[in-house]
DNA sequence: CCGTGGATATCGACC
DNA sequence: GGTCGATGTCCACGG
């Protein structure tokens, strides 16, 4: 497109007519912009579940990847939404702006009908940047491999991701006495599920090694729930409190 | 406040100066409005984890309940966020607009620094409406309680949410032969996890009732994964295909 | 493509 | 406030 104005990054209308709003939304979608509409509306969802929202003021966001989000002034979660991969449509019906986001597999439809549009915006910029997240389970593993004594004095790591019939063990090694040790890492507080996981590893490895081999199982996490703690004792497993590196 | 303009529901600035943007955001927060800012920014999060986003165009939403959401043009989920209950702050630093959302327990900080602000909006309306969702697990339970024969001929429900050491059973009852039956409901296709859950209920109830009591376990869902199906057979459990009522 | 497990999960219910 | 289970979970990864 040769229109020099095409490069402009935002387009906003205040209190537009339904037709003007429809055009602005349609143009925004067309240009792969992020489109937002704020106003008084009802919301219909029909698909894996069914829902209906009475008239209220809400913020609707249509993303170029096909996602839609309907937000009220409360809560971290949208009150209604559609995942990426939908087709957005904007049209007027009985003199009102209607936004629809549709997809198949599964068949789902989100429909927002505006009694009043206070603002329509289209933002054409893009992100292009990746999130750098640290403090993960991988960081915790690095930390333990660098300083095995954090687990216990004399611990020697022998392998990471050692394979067992029950899956890959986070860290496999031996203690000061030369006994096999299975270490299961979790970056946050753990519940009974992690205990079950560790137990399966220990069982699988004992079967794998020798008939009468004993394998120690140690769960490493910042903390543990009460129920999980009891389960650990029950199954002769151990717990070491360690957090992923702070930075 | 006696300002007649106070009642206006939206306030929007295009390409404001950092100071003007700060004032608009601060006023919006003050008035319990939903505030959005779009522009080129970096994002810092530090708390339960740590993350950093390089410069990019993003849409930031600050809610009056203390939630913040940072959206790019992709994905249903925000790339960064803060849950409700935070304090929002807006200020200028080195000539740039900075938004911060802070909370304690746990100590978390989200910080968005704008290199360029394309738009600031404050929306003062409120929602006040509740979501009506149908086609839930509860609907499925109602359906089964109204027509127990849907499960199998002669089934008699005796209790819902019957408590066991493993948690509350969806429906507890007895079959035509008077044998105890545990029913676990799922509104959608189930995997191995649901089988485990049902098994825990059955085990717990067998321990609860008598030493040699036998309890039947029936999983009710629209469909079941292959692996889960095998697990059911393995553990002597049963499956009945039923969907939540359509409307 | 389906299935499985992780998440700064979120959210509600219950203790 | 914690603890646990459910979610229209979403999401990445592996078979």
C-alpha cells in the first residue's frame, strides 16, 4: 500500500458511530494491528461451554494472531476470551457494533455486542522480543551441580536426566558412602504429586540396578506441603530445602 | 469532587509527553478507572521469579483492583502481569514514564519503562454483571441425579460430595445389586489423571467401609484417552460416556 | 496431531 | 492465611 499514512502506528476514535467503529476495527484487523474496543456491551460465548454476560462496561482486545480477550475492571483473568487462531469479524447489526471471534476444532464462538462504543483503537506496532526468565528448575540444577555439598556433604553427581522406566531422573549420583541417590528438583513448593514422582524413580532404579539394591530418594525444593512431608516419611524418602539462585 | 467533568467516562491522550502521561495515569488510578497505556517499553519483573523484556511495543492495562497485564500482539496470556491486590504507581524517571505495580506476600514488583508512549486511556465505567456459565460438571451431575439410569439400570445415588480421606466423591451410590459405587464426573475428555483420582477414591472408600468391602468405580465423561482407557481396565474401573446437557 | 506435564499458573472452597 | 483440587485452564514439548 502506498498511502504514506499506512505507517502510522495508532488510530483512535472516541464515541464513534457503530459504522465508523466497525470500519476502524475491520481496518485494524486487516492490517494485523492490535485492536481494542471499550464500551457497554453484552458477551456471548458458545463452544466447549456456554456463557452469557449481561450489559456492562468492558475492554475488548482483538489480537492479530486471532486471540480475543474481554476484560472488566476486576481480576487478572479475562471474563471471556478466545484462544489464538480465531477469525475476527466486525459488523453492524440492528445499528449496533458486533465483534465475533470464531474457530473450529473445537467449534467456538465469542460474540460481543456493543450498546455503546466509547473508544476504538488500533495499534500497529509489534513486539519481536523474547522473555528472559531466570530462577527456573534448570538454574536450581546448575546450582546443585556446581555445589553438590548443598545437597549433603560428600554427594557426587554422576548423571543428569538419567533414564529410567519411570522417566528421566533430574540428578543421579552417589553419597559419601557410595550409595545410589536419586534427586528430584522442583523450583517451588511441592505437593504429594512430586513425592509420587520421586518414588516411581526410586522404585524403577532399584529394579534396574539389582534385586536388593537400595536407592536413596531426595526431593529438593524451596519447601514442601504438610501432606507431601508425611508421604515422604511414609516412603522413606528425604527432603532438602533449596531455592533456585536468587538472581 | 465537584468538577462537572469528573463524570466523564473516558479520557485519552495521543503521544503525550512523559509528564502528561504520568498525570493521566495517576489521575485514572486515583479515580478507580481502568487505565491502558500503549507504547514502546521494557518490562522488569522481580518476585517469585525474575524476568526481563527487551524494548518492544506493548499494551499495558492497570486495573483498579490492583491487577496489571502486559500484552504483546500475540497469545492469549499476558507476557507479564501482576495479580490483583497490587499498588500501582506512575512516575517519570530520566524523562521516561515508568509504571510500577507492587505487592508484598510475596514481595513482587512489575516495572514498565516507556521509551515512547503512543496512547494513554482511562476508562471509568464498571461492570456489575455476573457470568452465567452452563454446560459444567455441575450440570452433568444434575443430569445424572435426575436420571440415574443414564449411568446404568438400577443405579441409586445416595450422596453427592461424600467425603473420603482422598477427597470428596462426586456421586456416591449403589447399583442394582446393592454394591457401593463411586462416580467421578468430568465435563470433557479425560486422561490418566482422572483415573488416578477415581482410584484414590475407590481405595479410600474401601478402607473406610470395611476390610473386605468392594467398591465399584465409574468414570463419567464425554470420552476417554487411549492410555486412560487402558489404566481403567488395569485397575478394574469402568467408564460411561455422558456429556453435560447441551444447552 | 494427540497426549503429557509445567506454570510467576489462576481461582474457588475448605480447613 | 494455607492447602488442595479444578480449569472453556494455557503452553511447550515429545511421540
